[in-house]
C-alpha cells in the first residue's frame, strides 16, 4: 500500500492536417462565424494514416521521455478511448508493444469524454493498492472515423489527437499529487450521445447535453475539490472536457473561479477530442509553463453515456 500517486510528466500528439471552419464550409452548409459562436471552435486536427494506437504511442513516448523513467519501469498501461476500430487486441497492449514495455497490466477503458479522468482514477487506485508502481495513462481518439461529414450538427465538433500522463507512486512521506476521483453517470439519459452499430456515426441530442452540462456539473466539480481538500479559489487551473466554450464558461461561472485561474480552452484549435481532450489540454499548459509545477489543477470530464469524472491533481 502507498499513500497515493502523482503525475510525473505529460505528453501529447496531434495529426499535422488542420481542417478550418472555412474548409468545412466548402462541403456542408455552415460558416466560420456560426461555428465560433455556437461552440467556440476555429479548427481541428484530422488524422490520415495514423491509427488510434499510433497517436496514443506518440503521446506516451513524449510523456515517458519527460518522466525520467524508461519502459522497463512501467507496469501498467491504461488507454481511454471510444473510437478504436479494433476490439482485440486492445489499444493498450499495442502501445505497450510499441514502447517496449514488458508484461504490463494493459487495458482499454471506455467512458467516452470522461475517459481520461476515469483512467487516471483507476491507475491511482491500483497504485494505492500496491498493484502498480508506474503507469502510463492515455486519452486518445480518432473521431474523424466516426463523423458524418454531411451532418453539420456534428461534423463541426470533432477532432483527433492524444494526451498521456506518466503516473507514479509518491515517495514515503510525500503528499499525493492525484486527489480522490469523483465519478458517476446518468444512465437514463445515456442515449443522448451515442456511437452505435458496426459502422457507426456519432449522434447526439445537443440541447439535452448542453442543459445537463451547464446545470448539473458545477456542483459535481465542487465535490471533486472537496474530496481533495482544495477550495475553488485555491485552484491554479481548470481543465474541463473540451466540448463547447459556452459549457466551459457556464461551469466556470457557477464554480466562482477568479480571474487568475487558467481556464483551458484547447478546443479552439483542436475541436472536441473526447477522451483525449483533458490530457491534450493539460499537456499543452505544462509545455507552455502556464501553470506552476505543484499547483492544484481541477480536471473534469463529462459526455457520452452521460458519464462524468474529475479530480484535483498537482501540476507536474
């Protein structure tokens, strides 16, 4: 048993192809002003030859390189995704093979947009139980494979990418850097955002999701802070799922966050990348040194299945 875990390093990967709102306006009935006003997105990255496992590996390689650890130190790989086209072998084992990680616990987890926080909580629990010492936790999506590019209500939203964290047990006597996870779901509303069937497209009831997100999530995010013993005014940053700037602004307002709190809005340049959105945004904040090392950061994911999960972490 250990006292807990901390994020040691972050990494991210995005495909090189940029698709702007103007690009989309050439193929569907939309325009840049409408998209920016409704969801806040200006552009997104779209994968070509890269697979879900490729993107996950690229992000994990960067996180591992920054951690001071090697593949031999890793004993767990957890991948949060809802867009892998292959059911077996899972993405985690493919990432482990590409990284050269020998004999890890390796599994995929699917709670859609809340997936990274679920996966981070699961890895933290394994470390606290003594089953793991060093884990790689990855959020990755290739949503372009699941997007109906003729449906303007969804085609404007999604992008591809990956973010990864190396999570390690804290040394004896050191405070944990990953706070207790608050997670849950609203199963009776699970069908308002769905990817169903063998050749699926993403379908969602946008207004229902919007109303739920802007009314129900702020109190849950506050509970995540309470579990970590951190007051909202003590936060250095808030990294929510990157779904919609209106949703993010609504949650920020209800949380009462001050002007000095850094609010991640990576969706402007990346779109909604589902399980990848939180680690992708956090990795960029770390890379740009916008949040001090050791400062408290609230992560909060929400989405498909109407699942949610969040925790306060200390910035690596």
